C-alpha cells in the first residue's frame, strides 16, 4: 500500500458490485552468506535521459505502478548480458533494447515498441535458471520484432470506429450489441494470436542464443503453480478458468504450445555444448539476497498481520483471512470467499468529521442509524453499516496523523458474529513501536546447498513464510510433487 496521494476517496456506485470489484482488482551443508543488499526504488534519472516525451511519460507511469526501479548492479549486468546474447541471435540484431528491473513482487514483464523492456524482481526470483529468464525476455522482444503494439493500436482504432457506427446507426439494441461483441472478440482473439506468436519467436531466439528451449515450458509451469498459491477468490469468479476475452491465453494452452515449439530446437540445444547445469548455478548465485515479496516501504504481510513501517502502523485481519498488499490497498479474502476486506489511506479535510465523511456519498446505502463515533487505541474514528445487493458492509474510518485509514469489511451475510470479528480486527490497529519499525526488514532469497537427508519439508521449515511453506519452496525451485532433492545442488529459500 503506497503512501497516500491527495485524493478524497473512491465513488462506489452500487455497493455490492463495487466491493467485489475492489477485492478482486488487479505478457523462478551450511548456507553461503547473503550477498550485499541491493538498494530499492532508485530513481534511475540517468536511464530516463534521452527518451522521447511520450516514451518518458509511459516509462514514468510504469515506474509509478511497479514500485520504481530495483537497483542491483550484479543482477542488472546479468540481465543486460542475457539481452545482448538474445539480440545477437534474433531476426533483427540491429534493434536496441534497454532493460529496467522493477521493484515489484508481481511476476510480470512487458515491452514498449521502442525497445524498453521491463521485468519485475518477482519474476526474476521465480525463475530457476537463466534459460527461464531468457525465455521471458525473448518473448517480450518478440512483441517488439513483430510490431504487435502498433498492430494492436490499429485494431483498437477499428473497434472504436465500429462502436461509434453502431451507436450512431444501429437502432436494434440486440443487433448492435452482437455486432460490437463480435468486433471486440476479433480484437481479443488477435491479441491471443500475438501472444502465441511472441512465444514462438521467443523460443526460437532463446534456442539460437544457446539457451535451453524448454526454459519457456518450465517458467510457464512455474507461473501457473505460483498463481495457485495466491489467496482464493470469491465464488463469483473462478481465477483458474480461462478468460475468453483475455489478452493472454490461458497458461495451460501456452505451455502446450511452448512444448511444441521447444521440440523443434531440441537437437540444437543438445549439440551447442551449453552447460545448462553450470549456467543454472551461476544464475542462482546472482539471485542470492534478492528481495522477496513486498518492499517494506510499501508495507508487508506476515500471515494475517499487515505492517507498514514507513507509515508506522499495523493491524491484524480476522481469523481465516489471507491478505494481499497492492500498490493501491491491502485486500483480504476469508477462506470460502464469503467475507472480504479492503484497507486504504485517504485525505480527509481536518474540519470534516469522520462520521460526516462516512455519509458523504463515496459509498451508497449507508444505514443512518448505524453511524457512530469510536476510539481505536487512542485514535478518533467512526463506523457505519451499509447494504448492497449481494454484500453487507461494515465501514471504519480512523484518523491517524494527517491521514484517514479506511477499512471496508464485507460479508455475504452480516451477523453479530461477523460484526464482532470485524470490530476485534479494528481493535488491533495501532502505532508500531520504534523497535518494531527497526526490525521490519524485507524477506530475501538465500541460496543453500542440499545436504544428504534434506527433504522439501525440512528445507521448507527454514522458510520465513507463515503459510504453505513447502508449496512455496517447490514453486521457487521448479519442483513438482514427488520430486526429490539432489544432494549438492543449490536451492532457494526465503529468509528474514
């Protein structure tokens, strides 16, 4: 959750639909010493120099949305060398690329048409070898080489033209809706084709550059397993179901296609003499010490507890909740999907009462009789209840310094028990002590050597993760259920 900007809140049309959207919002013997810590969110002014104004605006927007630049010279050098190797093997070796590492735990990478490549530290940490990372970078280069952005923009203009024509000319609403749906489907399908094309181009580039062509298969599989570890969503949306209008194909489809692409280059990969095992060891050594999970400057989750050292507060979610920290808010889902929460920070004029703020119209259907002033660990606050079509809400606003912290609790069926659980959670909102702030350090990856007798469960028990440690260990190290560890091999664990 980022430090608040000057905004007064979010207008939530119909409360029930809005809360679902809020909650669900959103192209791996003794351990060695951890490497020197990288600085986080460096401004990278020098890298911005010389960008055309339009590119600079998009670049700055990306940095703002993904936590800024993650500055680790060793990793930066490794990635730039990977890109140089890929460019030399690509269809257009005259193109120039600039890579920016983003300080985000999300697993993501993308490219601008000008050759600006972006990769998150979350993706770098998930990759288990250099061939997996190369497959991602080559995929993004494939988008640039095939001019997908320009083609996509032209397709979007055509869809917009169809929409205007339908609005102005077609009088039959059903016929108009069908025509518009068909035009949007064509656009979405073309985008899916672009993704498959970029996958094929990327596998070819990586294989010709001497990387294992099966790196794409392994990384797409790791992404799929990683997504399965995320907090469960509400029953209204099945996150594992493919979205037919999605701009990205469902991962199982991409894995199948990547496997078919890799088989075309199997002989080349075998004959080029590349020592994939040695390359993997070198890659993992470069990862040693990389920040894992949230950057403490944006707050972080520890089990049901959320801490924000920079803003100086903490709170604990109700029993059964899983939390997810995003740039905009802290989101929570209870097991089964029947309850949810959102915490964000807003600016409210000092002269406006908190009870007045709750009833100021940013959320509808407030029950006037439910509005009351409260005090939470010495901080003034107010609470109210609201009712939507499918969700009932309990709202809290707490004034903490110059900011107001806004909690939105939602339940499919609000009861005295859910209200009590929400109130108890609010009661944990407090100021962090100086010692707590000083102790708030990011989690990091540490490289360890598998000893004889080590198992997944034994090494996972050393992980500084509260939930599903064994599953996270497998995903981080590209292990399938039933895979055994090889003594003497290097693996990643998460430590404080």
